[in-house]
C-alpha cells in the first residue's frame, strides 16, 4: 500500500494574510512611536527601521506569496516561519546575529525556489530579469540594517525600493495587460498595445541604470535623469493601455491607478536626485506607499478572488478599500510641504494605510475556506 503524497498548497494562501496583517500593524506602530504616543520596539526606533520592514518585511512577503506558487505545505510553513522570525528578531534585536540568520534563511529559501523557475524556463532576457531582481532584493534583506560597504542604510533602502519598482513595472504590466485585453475582447474591440516588449525592455534597462548610478553620490544626478526618462516610458505604456475605456471595471481601474503611482513616484524620485530639496525624501513615499501599496493590495485581492470565484469583482467593496493607499500616499506627501502640520499628515497617512490592509484582511478571512480550491489548482 503506497502512501498518497499530500497535495501542495498555494503560497499566497499563507503569505498574503501574513503580509496584510504586518502592513496593518507596522506603520501605525511606527508613527505612534515617532509621535511619542507609544513606545517603539528597538527595530523601529532606528532612522530607517519602518522603511526596512516595509520593504523587506511586507513587500518581500507579497513577492514570496505571488512567485512561490504551489509548494508542499511543510516547506511553505518553514519559509513563513523564517520570515516571521526575521521580523520579530529585527523588531526586538536589530543587527543581532539571530536576526541576520533568520533573514538569510528566508532569503536563501526564496531564491532557491524562485530563481531556477525564471532562469531555467524563461527564454527572453526580460522574463529572466525577475530572477536577479528577486535575488538582489533577497540579498539586501539579509544584510545588516546599517548596510555595508557601498550600501549604507539609506542606499540599502533606496536600492531595495528601485528593485521593487522594477518588479512592479514588470510583473504589474504582465498582470494588467492581459486583464485589459480580455475586457476589450468582451466589449468587442481589440487592445493593440498590450505587453509592449520594447517599452518594457527599455524601462527595465532604465531602472537598472538608475540602480547602479545611484550607488555613488557623484553619479546620482545621472540616476535621476535615468528615472525621469523611465517614468516617461512607463507613462507611455500606461497611456497606450487607454485607461479611459475601463470606467465600468473597478478592478482594472485600481490596477491602473497603482501603475500611475509608479509613473509619479519614479518622476518625483528622479527630480529629487537632480535637485535635492529639504524634505525631498518624501517623494520616495509615492513609490513605497502609492505604487507598492496600491498595486500589491489590488494584486493580492485579485489573486484570491479569481481563484475562489473566477471574478475579480465578486466583492466590489474591496476596490473602495484599495483606494486608501493612494490617499495615504497623498497625505504623506503633504507632510513634506511647509505650512501643514506634519504630525497630523503622518497620522492620517498611517491610519489610511492601516485601514486599507485591515480591509484586505477581512477579505482574506472571508476566503479562508478556499484551501481546497488552492489544492485543486496546484494539483492540475
């Protein structure tokens, strides 16, 4: 009698709720500590602590949930355990050997599972670019928060943000383009410009140039120029999708909104590198809160809704919730302007962000019984 192997589970069934819960708690806890309302854990008391956990805690969990795909449940839970240990140890003992070890174990497990899939199966260099982006992001997550060598703390965070912008640009485009084309076909017209491979390749090269040039202070103006040119390429891609033709599809409009924040964020960051101004680092929040927050929330909700009901609009209230990260980004950008109370803007941004991901948690809880659907999907 042979024992039947347990069916694998989709990684996002575990990582998406973990990412949503962490996002719900992280920014309010950080801002409350910054405003003196609550004591902060040591990890968030560092100058870049909340940025570190937003990029390497929340965002990397979303990346893992989306890219790992079907996994044996013990392996999936082991990876999740490494991620959770890295988060708790960073918050309590930042810079400790145990925190670094947990982060390195999660980074190694993620790259071991993701990189061969893209390097082995993908034939075009644009598709293979996911592998180095994920690999470098995982490597950065395992470095000490203070950075080493060329990468001090701010450079480490900026590099991670640009790598995530690359993933949002590439993976977001690969999600949005077929969704728009499918809707167009249902409405009786054809979307001519879909993936737009030349623009995609040029955008990836522009982001790679900005990443490398931004490592040295003397070449940062050139990095800013590369980001401005890349933002124009992303804008052209976005306009070719004809966003004005999807007024009846809230799910598609939210994805397009997140992609628009990518245009805004790259442009503002490029301008900041060309003409540094006091408080100019607030421009980075257009990428981290606007683009990352809106697109990641929309993709997590869409992935689970399509799996369970094959209908991204089966719970239309989630699209209103998905607007909140954009409002949070606006509030955070306003905090850098003179004449406005920064504390109020920060508190408002954190509250809107937390409310958005609490709403996502409610949706994911409603979909908790879809584990069987996960298993059927992964066993095909």
